[in-house]
C-alpha cells in the first residue's frame, strides 16, 4: 500500500522537530510518529507542539 506520508522502516510517521510530516500542512504526534519516547507525557507534549505548529501554519496562509 502506498503511504501518503513518509514512514520509517517500522511504519512510524516521520516527523521533524516541529511535528511536520513530508506533506506540507500535515502534522503528526504521539505513538504513531518516529519520536523515540513512547510515553503518555511525551505524546501529550508532542500533541500540544503539533497543534501550535499547525496554528502557525494556518496563520501564514491568511
């Protein structure tokens, strides 16, 4: 199956430090990403970070 975003060898979504995927405007966070720490508190922080980055992205569009 062809993926919409880049995945690593174990099938996790590749993200950069801003939670950006290989698709502009698409952000990811939590256990589905390539972030190595799979902890609830880390996932919550990554989710907050992704939301802030998505907000900034949308602000730049307007």
